[in-house]
C-alpha cells in the first residue's frame, strides 16, 4: 500500500513542478501559457485553469504526504532510543563518616568511638617452665 501511495506522491510532485513552471509570472516564466494558443483558450482562461490545477495538485500532494507519514509511523514505531538503554543499578549512597577528631553536629549521628584492643593483663610465663602465680599485692 505504501509503495502505491509513494509512486502516486512522486508523480503528483513532478506534475506540480511542471504546472508551476508553465504558469506565467511577472517575468514571463518559460514563455508558455500566454498568448493566443491558436484560439484554444484566452490568456485569462489558461491562467484560471493553471491556478486551479496547481491548487488541486497541491491538495493531492498534501494528502499523500500525510498518508505516507501515517503509514510510516504505524509500520516503524519502535519506541524511543531511551527505552532501549539498560537500566543502571540503583545503589544507596554510603553514609558520611566524620573526620577523626571532628565534633558531630545535630544533623549527623555521632560515630562510635574508635575501639582499641585492651592491654594484656597476663604476663608471659617464665622460661623456667613453672607458671608464675600472681601475688595479691
């Protein structure tokens, strides 16, 4: 169907160009359309005929343009380019950690104090092999 409309559209376009070129303009055009033409039509009659023909061809050209646009839209509508992009993974932002020694403000939760390992309370065993018993000093 669209091939038939396209061929008709091209033929109408060629005919429209031809009719516009034949019309007499203020500069004389191609020199056709004026004069007596052997008594066939008067100058005014040929101008009216060419004007009506131009209007009809323009209307047909406009209609075939709209039909081709509608046929093309229905045949090739595949969505937007943005619909084909892969979705980016959504990740939560990392919580903001204050710099060491910074005083927390009211809008930031206080960070827990840095925990250091507790000092060892046991003493290493003497090399003599006997365990040293703590005294209650």
